[in-house]
């Protein structure tokens, strides 16, 4: 029986799952997994992960105390949520998880370093060795400088939102562990700019990753290359042989359902013979090349803005859920006090004789019409009454 494309790809490339969905990770058994604010926001809204979100919010409130303002609780919960998802993912995969630094720190070297150290400290407090975590940092000049210092401390980094060779060279010179060129987003920009479609072999994103791969292998850089942000399986096929590829569940599924011979397109031996000259990328050169590369400039700025928006949306979601949880807790406390007041004989039920309110309210609360009100019935009835009042 012939192997499917995913099975063949695994023989030449490390397959990484680009998702925060635990079930998808279990299904496709990647070595590593990557997350970002958009993926965390999507996963956090899936019903099956509501308990993860709720537990994280409760723990943040418990840590900071009942008097802490909502903004502080949400900020702590957001930081912990990314770690919580990372920890759950590490229970499934044998390799590494990438966890992203707050995108709003993308031009702040010191802020990025502080946040990265905090992320690693949280993983280590949970018993995870730092070798299993990659800190995702945007490929700004400031982010690359932060990654250089973090790598010197033994904190491994994944330079993300990478769109140009100048970013890749600067990252490799800084000794970062891994870079993530965004194949699909490069394609998006060129399609919009030209109005053209591109075959996979001519795909500008594929060509960009190929250039970076050839440059790294030609000049002996140890930094790994992980193609990311794919729009179609054809892009993946054209990059077979790349060090790593991080792939969405939908495209992993497509690869498992497709057979045929998968040819290795990227090979270190062939790359070593490429006709390339080394480029020195200092800050002035980086700035000049970045300004000249409109696609890289546009997509880096757009990417940071998009991740910031996803982060803010997740914080809004968490704030809404915290209010629900704490409102429910307050309601439950009030209902229990009312119940205890009416349960005069302490038998766990309120009889009609014990009820001090009107018969109409008693009948409304007695949901199963057994002539007595349980604590659950009182709580449920009180919640429904408040909900109706809010709707009105």
C-alpha cells in the first residue's frame, strides 16, 4: 500500500501542528506544535475548552485576591492561558511548543526579554524543561536583539512574522534556534499587488523560503527553518525537505488523504552548491533593506497589528467570561442564603409551610411540582428571574 503525502513528508521534514486544538494534535501526532494569539483566541472559544478558560480565570482571581480589579485579573489570566494551552499540548507531543510574547512588545527589546523570562519561569514551575519551549518573537530588529540575549541565557527562540532574507540573516547571525518564514502571507501580498495567481513552484512565499534555506545551508548556519502560514498543499509539497513545516489541521488532513510520490525539493547538499555571496546585516543595512522591501515592511506591520488585535479580542472574551463566572458565584451565594433562611427544619428542602413568600412564587420555583423547593430549584429559578429582568 502506497504511503500518503504526510507519511512521506515526515521522512524528510519535521512536521509541526499549527493549532491550539488538542484533539487535532492528538489526531495528527506531530513532533512539535506552534501557537499564536489568533490560534489561542480560536481555541478559547471552542466549547470543549471552556473548562480550561474557566479554571485559568478562577486561578488568576485566587492569586490576586477578591479585591483585585478586573484588568489585573484578565492580564494574569491571559498570560497563564497561553502557558496552560502549551502545557496541555506538551502532554501530547514529544517535542517542543512555541509560545508567543505579547505582540505589543515587538519593538521593545527589554520588555520582550522580561516577558520571555516570565514565560519560561512559568513552564519550569510546572516541571517543563526550557529545552521544550520556543519563545516566539516578531522579527523586528529589536525582537532579534532580544532573541540574541535570550539564546545566550539558554532560552530558545522562534523568530516569527519573517518575510525577508534580511530578517532571516539577522536572526541567524544572532544565533536564534529557529525562524518561521510566512509562506502564505507572502503569497497574499503578491496576489493583491499583482492581481495574479501563482502556481506552487512560482509561489513567492515558496521562493522566499527556498532562498533562506539555500543561504543557511550554504554558509553553515545552525538556525532551523520552519515554513509557516500555508494557503494550500501545493506550497507544502514544493518545500518538502525543509527543516520543519508547521501545518494547519485542515492541510494535514488533506495530505493524509492524498497519495502519490513526494519529491524532495529542498536538500542541503544541493543548497551547498548554490551561487550565493554572504551579506552582512547590521542595523543600518537591516533598516535599509526592510524599507526597500515593501512586502516585508507591510506584512510585518500587518502581522503585529493582527496578533495585537487577536490578543485584545481574547482579553475581551476573558473579561466577559470572568463577569459571568463571578456573577454566577454571587447568584449562587445569594440563592443559598435565601434557601437556608427558609429551610427552617434543615431537611434540605423548603416546604410550602416554611416558605415565607407568596404561593405564586413558590409554585414557580417548585419546578418538579412535588410540593417542596430544593436548593437547585431555588438557584435555577432565581437565575432565570434575573435573566428575564436583564432581557427586559
